[in-house]
C-alpha cells in the first residue's frame, strides 16, 4: 500500500509541475504612436521597456503599457542597449549611421557616435569587456565595439556575412554572432575583436536571434521552423527546438531556464524549458499578433515583452523598400504584450 501511495503521489507531483509549467498569462496593451519597430529592450528590475519606433524610442511601463518617456532623432533605429553601470543607454540608427548615447535616469541625449561602417542593426552590452557591441549590415558585415564610458569606437571585426544579426557574450572573453545569410555562428575574441572560428548551423536556416546560457555554455540560435542549441565549447549542435516561422530575436531567462522564441509569421511565442544542457522541452505556446518577431525579458521580474504595430493597406502606387520588403500602409494601431506565469 505504501509503495502504491508513493507512486501515486509522485505521479500527481509530476502532473502538477507539468500543468503549472504550461500556464502562461498574456497581457495586451494598446499603445498607439507612430513608426514601425524592430528590437525592444527591458531594463532589468525597473519595469521600463525601451521600444524602437522608426525615428524615436518609446519608454513604456511594462505593467501598464503606458508611455513614460521618449527619445527622438534616431532615424531608422533598430536596437537599444542599456549599461546601468554607467547610467547610459545606446540606440542604433541606420538612417544617419550613428549610435545615440543617452542618460538612463533622465533619457537626455549625451552625444551621437558616428559609425563609419554603417548598416547598424543589433546591439548588446558585453559585461566582460565593458563594451557595447554592434552588429552591422554593412558591406562587408561588421561587428563594432564601443567604449560606453567614453562614447568612442575601440574595435571592429570584419565578418563573413553582410547580414549579421544578434550577438551574445559568454562572459569569459568570447562573443558569438549569428550570420543570417551564411547560416553560421562566428566566434570573436571580445578584447581584440579578432574572428576565431565559424560554425555551420545547418540544418538551422536563417539564424537571427541569439542567447547564451552561461551556466551550461550553450548558445540558443533562433531559426525558421527549428532553432538550434549549440555547445559553445565545441561548436556542435546538441539539440533542435521546433518553433514557428518569422523569428528575429530570442528571450532567455537564466533563473527560470526558459527560452522565448517569437514567430512573427505565425503570431506565436514558443516557450521552452532547458531541462539539462542537451535536453529541451516545449512547455507552452502563446498567441501574440502577426509581425511580432522580437522579444525581451526582464530576468528580475520574469516577464517577457513584445511590441508590434498594425498597418493599414499600402497606397496603390507604393514601391517596395530598398531592401525588397513589401510596402506597408500607415500605422493604424500598436500593441504591447507582457508574458508571465
């Protein structure tokens, strides 16, 4: 009898854990405002979320979706990196080939840093070198390092692809960059910005979003249909994760061991638990809206955020963009999503 009760209790415990792991709450806020979007960035623990809007950056309250502030004159912006250590933030603006440096506490612009390579896209902060790292769709593609305290360029790497996407740091002196066209991850020395290696991600196609688990030395690379988990010590793919199409950025919560994979074409976010370094389980899928392809996570509050404008029909005589994207109509709404559990 005691053995039977023990088995039953164990079964109920596992069942309860499974049900809890699949219960996620999605809040949706109507935000409005003008401009498209690319990346958004959560300020850890404060509830503020920085959202790119084409030529300005909105600062939203993550609990209400309300506007807290605005940073203007950032034409064709793409991403925001925050460096609380220096009370500074940085915004990539492809339109004028600059990075806007601003005070976190006041949102006041300090200066604009000219980026000769151009093509700014992704941006992140590497705590190991205390540098801000840009990934540029220049020709050839480049990764640029900025000293955040001085606001100057201190290094640059030439990459094998003119479409580098996200970058991640292992916190020990290496950077990892996803190359969307080549389907590779390049490894860089974070101090010298020298390219050390290049790893194929096949059959993972079009890698974009990237995150790094420092506890297991695993890289998560977001791809179409299936994302890849890479052993950062060997460069080998150790697992694949099924997800929707249209991924552009990944979210990673190292405390809860959850990976958030947004799919803009499928209007969904696949949520995955890292059971062990080489074993991953999909624990939930939530619905967002078409186009919502980037995500950010507040790893203190354990909330993931997405943002997406809604567009009306394009004018009849509208032309495709210079990079071949279909023409868009005017922004007729914009929505902010918060995922928690």
